[in-house]
C-alpha cells in the first residue's frame, strides 16, 4: 500500500508539473532588486478570453475586447511571520521603467508614468513583474496568472465556493446580482463577484477587498481533506486549474501548493490582507503612499509581521 501511494504521488507530481504552462521567464527581467526572506508570488487575474466560445463570453459577461489586460494583481508573501496578501489596484499610478522586450529581447523605455495594468497590456507578464519590482523594490520569486474561463472552471470543479455577503449588490457590467447572506457561488457568479467595481463607491479598492476574501475562501475549500483525499474531486480540480495557469519557468507543484496554503492562511491569526497603501490620486489614478510602501516592503523583505495599514 505504501509503495502504491508513493508511486501514485510521484506520478501525480510529474503529471501536474507537465500540465503547468511555464511561459514566463523571470530571468529576462532586468535590474532586479535583491531577494529577501520568505517567498513572494505575483498573482494575476487577466481578462484573457482564450478558448472561450461566443456563448461562454455571453454567459460570463466578459465582452469580446481584443488583447489582454490585468483584471486583478496581488503580491502574496509567504514567510515565517505568516502570509500577507497585498492587492495592487490596477489604476495605481506607477512608473514603467526600461525593460527587455519579451519578443525582441531589446532594451526599451523607460515609458514614464502610467496605470499599473498598462504594463501588462504593453508587454505582458515580464514587464508587469519589472514594473512591480521597480516601484516597490520587492523581489518577485514566482508568477501565477489565470484567465476568465480558467477561474470559472476551477470554482465549478470544486462544486462552488461558500461565501457570506454583508450586503447585496448588482452590476450590469459584470453580471453580478447578489443578496446579502450565506450562499454558494458557482463559476459564473464567482467571476462576477471578483470583477464587480461599478457597484461600489470606492470602485477598485472595494473590489480588491472582495477578491482577497474570495480567493482565501477558494483556497480554504480546495485545500480540505474532502478534496485532497478524494481522487474524484482532486484530479478534476487539478486538471481544471493546472492547464489554465500561466506561471514562471521555475514554478512547480510544490511552490504552487505552498502558494495555495499560504492564501488559505491569510485569514488566520498570523495572516494579513490589505491594499497597497495610497495617499491620494494623480490624474484620476491612485497614488501610492511612498513612506508606507517603503515600510511595508522592508517588513516583507525582513520577514517581519506587517504593521502598515492601508486606507481601505
């Protein structure tokens, strides 16, 4: 029995590793900050409609816009002082520095001030990582990205995610239509929940709060004995997620599992979730609070408990 379990575990590991789309080469990111203690993941939700039919786009209220953009961006720090999840609002005002083109390999830029999500639209994940590192001084160890359909499929594969909403809201743009109280969100509803911003007075800041809450719940319900010890739930869940995840070339199932368990623990006593601290706006875009960001990054680098608070 032990031998069978060992063989199955090893085979599962290598199968899972082969399923990952290791398309992001972080070794090509230039002028990187030094590494610190712990592990930093840049987790990205993109608006990719790859592989979706017209009917799926209609059902999920995704629209049919050309090109890819980032719908959500978060830094997950996993270390000895507990996990920290920091959302990076896509309308953050940042500097896009010089970078190595992902296709040509030529050095380009700098491109000056712009929205954070413009970095991904201009040259994809590598420029996004470069921009995040340049504006924070924090070294990104791993990258993980999922598109619209992949996100919905993961949620459906575990039978939905249980959530308790303090208040209901509607949004015609995302398709959200929620009442307050306990409910189980399927893939379509979950995508609407994490995408909604027009229904809130604080727009993207409230949306990032919901994204953090949902991802922690998703991780918590996936990393349970009912899923991990049940092959009829585990393998469909893994298949739904692995084939749609775009990750860096050094990512493997071990680091991916660590990322998931850290995300699950964010809501624990040692966990911390917050927005990147902001001090105001510039041209309608959110301006980060440089002093607080500097303190936050230093605490993460040293793997110390995060004491910085956001303005949320």
